[in-house]
C-alpha cells in the first residue's frame, strides 16, 4: 500500500529542507524520595507519606499494565483454514451492489470445531449449504451484519475438508466511510460513475481490500494470516475489460452483450490481496523473461503508460537478482483507475494505482513515478509472497516496500539520489515523532488503520538501511534470500526476520531489533568537537533523548575527514549516554564529518558555523552532504558564504544541488545583475541542463531577476516538450511588463490541459483583470485532476472572488462539492482553502461549516475548526 501523501515524495518533493538541527537537548533526571527509618524500626510520618506515594504509584502501574492487556491486539486465532475460494460475481450498477455466489473450501485448523465464523460485512442472503462429498445440506446460521456464525452439522476434525456455499448480495455503500490517512475509505469495492452521468469520466469498478475491507464484497476470514487459492468469475459487459489476480484462464460468451471472465489464482495469498478492476481499459503489453506484463489505462493514455511504466521489466529483474528469489507470480499487471482511495495497492499480480499515473505521452516526459511503481512491485515479495502475521507487524510489509524506493534509486540513479529519498523519509518520520512516538511493532493500536503511519513506512525503511550498513550488503541480501525462501507463501512476525539475519550473519541481533523494532523513539545526539590538537581530534557525544521513555541506543557511527582530496573515515560504536571518541587522525584536520553519508536515523545537534558549512560543501565527495551544506546556509541566510559557492553549485554533478542553488538565486536576483557571467550560466542551464526540473528552476530564477530581459528566450522555451520547462517559461512570459506581453501568445496556450500550463494563464487573467473567463476557469476545474487540481484551486477561487459576476455561485458550488465529496484529503483541503476567499458572506460561511461538520479526517477537522472559529469571531 502506498498512501496518498506519498505524492509529496517524488523527486521534486525530496528537496524539502533537512538542515542540521542546532538546538540543545537536555535529559531530565528524577530523584527518588529518601526513606528514613527510626532506630526502633517504627515508621515515621515521612515513611507513611512515602508508603502512600508508593501505593499510588503501584496502583497507577497496575492500571497501566491492565490497560496494556486489555488493548492488546493478538493475531487472529486460526480455528479454520480456508483452502480455496470460488466466487461468481455480477454487478448491479444502478443499486451499486454485488450479486454473488460463493463456495469456500474449508477445514478445521487443528482442534475440532462445530461453528465456522466468516467475515461478511453488509450482506443479504437466505440459505447456507454445507457440502462434504455427496452430502449437501442446509445449515443454520446467525448474522450480525459483520460476521456469519455457521452451525456445522457435527463436530469436525482437521481431517475433514468441506465446502460452504451460498448466494448473496453485498452492499459496499452501506456503513462506508472512516479509513485513515493511507486508506481513505472502507467500502472494499467501488463503483465509479456507475450510471455514466459525469462528463469525461469513465465507468469503472475496482476493489481495495487492505486492511479488512474485502469482506465487504465476498465472504472470507478477513485476516492477513489466512491464505488460500481462488477462482473469481466476473460477469462484465463484453465492451469492457476485467483484470484480476492470477491468470485469465477462460472467457465465456453469455450473449446479450455480456461475458464471463475466469481469473484463477493457483498460489496462496491473503484475503486483503484479492482484487479486480473492470473498465474500458486499454492494455499496453510488455514482458520480463517469460512473465507477461500489462499496463492498463484509459484509452488515449497508452503512450503515456509506456513511458510511466517503462522501467517495470528492469525493476523486476533487478529485485529478483538482488533478493535471490525470482519474481514468484505468473504475471504482473498495473492498473490506473479514477478516484482511488490510496496512492496504490499491491494486490497479488495486479497492483492498482491512483489517477496521478494517468498521463499523456507529453506529461510522462517528466514522470517521476518510479518510487510508487517500485514500492508496489517490491510488495510482491514483501507482503504478498511473505505476509505479515498481523497488522501489528505491518512494517514487515511497508518498511521493506518503502526501502525498495531507496534501492531502486541507488541502482538506477545513483547513491546521492537514493540518499535524498532516504532523507525525505527520515524527515517524514521525525515530523510525526513530534507528536507521536510508538513502538514500531505494536499490538495496542485502536484500529488496524492506525498502523499505516510514518513509523511503519518511513522509520521501518530507514531501520532496514541502517541494518544493511551495519551488516554489509552481502550479509544483508543473503539474509533476505533466506527469509523469503524459508517463509514462502507463509506469514511472519518480526522475530522471523531477526532469526533470518542471525542465521546468516552468525551474530546476535537482539540489541538491534529490541531498540529499533520493539521500542519507541529515536536517538537524539549532541556532539562536541575539540580541534585544540588537530592531529588527534577529540569528539564527545551525548544521547539526550528521554531515557525514561526511549532506549539508550547502541549505535554504529562513522566519522570522516579529508586530507587534501583523500577521504578518511573510522567506525565507532556508541554504547553510553556520554562517550568520548579519540580520532587518532595523525595528520592535522580542521573539519570532521559526523555521519557524512546520512545513514543514521537520529536527530543530531552540533555547533557549526557558516564557514565550516561552506567547507563541507567544498570538500565532501557526497552530493547529499553538499546539498545539506547549501540548504543549511540558505536557512541561516549566510549571504557571504552562499554567494561564494553559488557558481560552483550551479555546476555541481548532483542535480539536486544545482536545483537548490537556482532556488536560492530566486531570493537573491541582484547576484545575477552584479555577475553577468552567472546570469549567462543560468540561461545555459535553462536551455540545456540534462534534468528538466533544473531547467525549470533556471527559468524561475531568470523570471525573478528580469522577465523582460529574457522574454524572447521564454517565448522559445514555452514551446518545449517538457511541461515543467514550458510551464515555467509561460509563467515567465506573463510576469513580464504588460506592454511586452503579446495577449495572442498567451491565449494560444489557453486550450492546454496540463495544470503547469494553465496556472500561468490563470495568473495572467487574474493580474490583468481579463473579463469573460468564468467559463474557462470552470471548464479547467472540471478537467484538471490529481495534484494539479490542488494547485489550481487557489487561482480558481481568487478569480471568482475578485470577479463574482463571472459565476461566483457556480464556483462556490464546485468547491463545496469537492470539499464534501472528493476522496482525496488534499483536494478537500484545497477546496476549503479556496472557499475561505468567499467566507465574508455569512450564507456561504454557513454552508462551509455544514460541509466541514461532515469531515471524518481528524487533521482536516482540526484545520477547519481553527479557521471557522476565527472567522465566526470576526463576523
């Protein structure tokens, strides 16, 4: 599963700041109360007080331990084992229901049983049948709208295999809602525009079963530790395409315009990974060795899909070789759908993706979707082939999938780009840790959806990277091979992973797993460096995290330095709250680097000045360290040091450094005026840098400096095939002096459909008060999708708030509909932000409040309430 907020982790988003933190952290020490006893052994008044205090502490401790027992979420007990699931499904698009026939092959797991309990949420059915051999009989049952309690005809043993069969109607729309940040709804099965009432929106059906939502459309034991084979027969219009798990083994013509597709899954997998999609898809075919690959998209997006998913065969080969386990399934399909309730979902052999991957050939030029494609693909090993025993161990699925993004970047694009991704992940975790610190493996969650957080994803991935760096790559990957082979088609918990690493490495790793997987928090390290003897530098490190709540960590730490251009380094193991390290460097050194390669998941604080950070930029051989130096100097507004290294930064081999330098130049445009050679360099980057995001950044810097001077260059660059480049150039054009702007040139781009081109047009219409564009703004709002719509909504609301005569009522209705009904939290947020422009109207404010009252996302509720309360006070 890849949550929606993964949108913020594409390469352009990797560039969020990660300056060195310079705050000092202090431990809070606690004193125990002194206990005094008189010579005769009689308790004093003080003793009575201590005794009372001890009693209170004991009661508090008991209550805490009792609560821990009460809130423990154990793995689902296995009373029965579903061996095979056979489903025959048809769909009522009008009622948005599933008409199904189910036959489950089952046997008791170990002990004898006389009652079978199945998950089946919001079903209707009349009769259930027990089948064993020639025996077929009705069996009594109870149903509470969530589970079916089936009374078997007799006590059955583990030697008894039988079938339960029944017809049913499933109602996914009933009791829908809820969800989490990662999975924003719980219907399990979704009808998209089922009656074809929305212009330019295709009718689709798709499923999303994680965590326990597939029991909204078929009966099962909806727990990750239940695995079975399956056959799903889908009745579909013969004009549509279906995609399911496993292999398409048969297509049966039913007549009257319908067809039945048979999808067979011969290998075991868990219920939440069962999936299908139905729609008017085009299929782009590819292959890795003898494994067929399919990229399913709406018609007209085939060329874009070829580009977006083009690295899939190479990814499968890379991961197969890296893990020592060949891709284990018979095929792999990737399906792009509308209105998906997450970023993507790793259904076995059939991953489903959000519509942000629905790109035209031109849009796909700047596609940076490898991260999410790698994430879902890696799940085919970690999550599908070997599956977490319970949601408490979710990081065994998601931590690995998260780390795959690093591994692919490292292989395909180099270590610096991989580290940029890793830094973004650690920052995600640190941001969450400000308000939430929990064990990575945790059994006390309120809802399984709570597990889908930056702990399970970002922290989990970062921990795996630290383990690789500690053990070495050879041991790390051989351990993963052993882990996958030992537990193929099985369920695992964290100790299985530890034992695999110990088996291969020969090393006791309890210390690592205990502090990282089984406890909460992270190290906070305060460093001091003594250069008084430059030939033998002294480094002290103190662990300043709250040791009452967080481990005292055992940490491998690399310290490095440069002698001329020759890099030196030493490894140390931190095992104490306070520890001194003698570098024994012999040759004099003026600057040491602590964790220069950014491998350690820790908050590090250390006194560094701007000159030292400039030295880091100039000397480090790692692009990620140079990027950190540049970013830190920008945050400190160290103008002198920045100005001295910007020319070198613009020529840096790491694209993120060049892009960061250009971003800094936007804030200091006079530097281009004072140094013509620098301006010429920026123009060269705009025209010919190998990375389009750098070219766009260069155009933005020139626009901030002098859009009039570069107007003719922008005219040419606006024709570029890259929307990143062309969009920035068009924004530069509309930023020029009004007497320079040719309105016909601007209008020639008004029919574009990409948000990067439409936003500059919107900016032009707003700034120049162009009348009669209300319909244009409304048309674009109904056309733009995904992240582009979020950015566009601000311009949309500004235009209509300035020019209400152009259609304010329609604009407000559109925004309220998005705020109330869109499945994506960031679009609902953008709609609310846009509506604030109209909040001085009491009637509109009341409508906003009513929609806000229906919001279920806790963070959005907090955000809404803050602004609405402020507005009500003002009014």
